[in-house]
């Protein structure tokens, strides 16, 4: 005869589904935070919970909740909660799950679900975010992809000039809902592909000072994500403003599938600041796809290398934030010239910077392949995409 009613381990797991991590907005079982449940003779239960950091501020709260929930299960006489810190693989899985959850809650945007969204960020100004954004966009378009470029630098826009795109934003009707008007991006064809650009530069003159305060800034980006006819873009490159503020949080909320490309210069100080951009990405559950070191060694016409802005910063940052170094773009007048003339250096395969950008484009196509969305398998693929898994790329549009 047992002293206690038979205790069902499954019932303890079910009860633990009632414990929600308030920061991640999901229950600890589905988030993969419960490592083990052990039921001992006599009804004592041991629950092993893995937390993101050993000193997690929510530790006490989660422990108390686990004790209360598991303790309420019939047959449980005592609850012992053992906490531990997650290993990197567990953390990655947890973040993927949280991102996936966030996707489910995100407001509807006009960015197609299959598009890969890459936010080009850095903690610091002037390191080459816009240069990397436009060269990446032009390079992808040259390979036949349809590339959206969202100039999220509302007050300091530079994308239209750098991509040589002029025009005005005009209204168009939503194909799905003719009652609704959308903003048509300004398009430039590049090879077999095209770039579709939206920027404040198409609304205000380039020299005009655009003064938008916090909320307005966020609204402008929201507008660009909700009311622009992006159409069937394969990639959406977001040129982020310097710093790590409201705009990134807004982007993360609206497009939780976005991935962050962190740009740094080779110097130590820039690398430290860039690390902040990566921390910010983590806080908003965005995946960091990798690091681009810009303004790396300049090679003069005699072949001599000059490390004007130091060396090794890209690799150090990559190691520090646990993301790959995807490219080192040399300091080269062609990059600045291309930015002024609107012919990105990436379109010139003979230049050293052009080759470096081509390498970056290859890496992005490989690491961030465009997903095919058809029928029922779409959801599975979408889930895989949200998990950052590698799926066979789709041939570019011809
Ligand atoms: N690899 C490079 N070689 C030479 N010049 C470069 C290179 N990368 C960027 N530049 C130049 O440096 C300046 C700053 O670059 P860019 O505008 O891309 O930086 P940013 O990070 O977007 O700046 P901001 O924070 O102001 O938005 C530009 O004049 C650009 O042409
Ligand atoms: Mg910029």
C-alpha cells in the first residue's frame, strides 16, 4: 500500500506550464528551461530549472512559482527546486523559441514572411553602416534578388544618394485590398534584380533638417514597415541610425525575424561600442548574423598595407559576441566615391573593396538563404527560418 496517492510525473510537467517567464512571455517548459523532473518515493519532487544567467534577477520569483505550482499537484509532498545556468546551446534554443513566439504576436507588416530582414547596426556613427547597407543591397540585386532597402536613419538619411536613386514616394493601391493605399518605394534596376528604396530623403530635401523626436522616429519606421508596398522582396536591408535606441526596439517588435549585422572599424574603441549594438540585439531577441569590419587596412598602389584605423577589431568583436566575422572591407577611396556617385563599389568586381563586398554578399546568401513559401510546408520552413536554421536557398528572380 502506498502512503500517498500515485503521483504522475506528467502532471508535474503540466503544472509547470503555468510558470511563465515574464520577460520572455512564455512558460518555462515550452521555453526549454526545465531540465528534469524527478519524483521520489514519498512524493518529494525535484525540479531542475536552467536560467539564462546564474544571477538571473527572476530566480527567486521563478523558484517560488515552481514550488507553488508543483506543490499543488496531487501527491506532491515537497518540492525542491535546483537552478543552474544554461549552456550556450540551451540559450540559443531559448532565444529561438522566444523569437518564434514574438513572431506570432508581432503586428502585421507589408514585409513578406519569407523575406530575410537584415538590420545593419553599430553602436557608433560613421563606421560605414550606410556604405555596407547599400553595397550589400546592390550586390544582392546584381545577383538577381529583389532587395528592399529601408533607410531607418530618419534624420540623417543617406541611402538615396549612395544608391543613386532619385524620385518621390507615391501612393499605390494594395493588391490585396484595393481600398487601402500604400507607399510605392522608389525602384532602381541592378542587373537582373532591383532595389526598392524607402527613405525620408524622398520626402524632404537632402539638405533639409528633419527634426523628429523619439516617438515620431519610431512612427516613421513603423509606417515604412506597415504602409509600404514592399511586394515580393527577397531581402530587406535596414540601414539603422547610429546608436541603439528606440528604432531598434521598434524594429524588433515589428519584425522579430530580423537579423542584425554589426559593423565595426578595426579599432578598439569602435569595437567596444559595437558590442553594445550586439547586446541590444540580444535584449530584443534578434539574432546577430555576424560582424563586418569596415575601413580595414588600406592598400596603396605599390601594394603596401596601412592599418590606419588599427587592426583586429572585427575578429575581437566577433569572438566577444560569439558571432562570425563575415567580411573585412578595406578602406578604399572607391567606397567613398561610390557613395557620392551612387554607383556602389560592390558593382565593380575589379576593385579590392568590390571583391570584399562580393564576398560578403556570398556569405549572406549562404547564411541567410531566402525561403520558399508554398502551401503547408511553408509553416515548417518559416519555423526553421525563425530558428536560424539553414535551408536550401531559392534561385534568384530572373
Ligand atoms: N571602406 C571604406 N573606405 C573608404 N571610405 C569609406 C569606407 N566605408 C565608409 N566610408 C566613408 O566613410 C563615411 C561614413 O560612412 P557611412 O556614411 O557609410 O557611415 P555610417 O555608419 O552610415 O554613418 P552614420 O552613423 O552617420 O549613419 C562616408 O563618407 C563613406 O563614404
Ligand atoms: Mg548611415
